[in-house]
């Protein structure tokens, strides 16, 4: 009896020892997001706006709320997929001013832009093969026409309120841009801002009033989550 028990114990031990180990399960990789930002480039008299996901539970529907005048938000990271986006007056929950159907892919960048007379979905994704920089000049300073220059080179000449211009073939370096124009009173205005085309090869120059109504252009990097 002792011999039989001893033999059975060895066999059981061997079975346990040689049993194959199952590989540990690896966690599912985090999906690479796509990006959307929301800009309101209208004067204060037009009110505030929301960007919402249509057809989503109210607790998760609002991407950006109460966008105030001349607000340029950062990019929001979203899981890739199909989205129906609506731009609403902040006080209106039922009637979108504009609806966009977006197929958001990984590392793709969009801006929902409210500007004089229109609401647009702008593709900010940078071409990875681009060998030069692009400056998108957007003039949202009411009643002011501007000229934008880089050194002696004029990028945009006599750009009126509400209009945009794409200046291309710019060197992928830091560039000092000069924006000049005249206020409705006739007072000349001028400002210089530095734009760095190395991070993403593309930037937007916004000619907008600051919170005090002064001539204060700003620059935003396009197509990069920074």
C-alpha cells in the first residue's frame, strides 16, 4: 500500500510540474485619439455657444459649453469613431445652428469655427510629408482691414473683417510676423508676433480683440496636441 501511494504521489507531482502555463493576458491597447476644438470668433452681442454630440446622453453630450466671444479652445481628445456634432446657442437645447457628421480617425485634427456669417468644420491635420510651413491668417477684428508680413514679404494684403487667407511655402523655422491696419477711428495699429513652424508645420494667426477690445493678435499651433 505504501508503494502504491508513493508512486501515485510522484505521478501527481509530475503532472503539476509539466502542466503548461497559460500566457498572461495583456491589457487592450489604448486607442489613439482624434482631436476636435471649438472656436467662437463672433462679438459679444451674438451670445455664447455650445458644441454638443447629438444623440448622446445629456451627461456626456456637451464637448464645449458657453464658448465666449473670441474664445479659441484647446484640442479635445476623443475616441475615434463617427460623431454627429451640433453647434447650439447656449440657451437652446433643441435647435442646432449647424450639424456636422464627422468620421474621426486617430491623429486627425478638426476645428469647429464660428465666424461672421458662417459655421465651418476645418480640417487642421498636418501633412506629414510637408516640407514647408503654412500660416492661416483669420481676421476677426470688426471693421478693421489688416496686412500681414514676414520681414519684407507680404503674406496677406488688405484682408477684410471675416476673411481668411492661407500663406504657404514658409520656412520651418521661427518667424516674426507683423500685423498692421487702421481702427475704425483711423488710428493706425500694429503688432508683431512670433510663429514657430517647427512643432507642426502649420499655425493660425488670429486677429481678434482682447478682453478690453484692444488690437492683440494671437497665434495658435494647428494639428498638434500640445
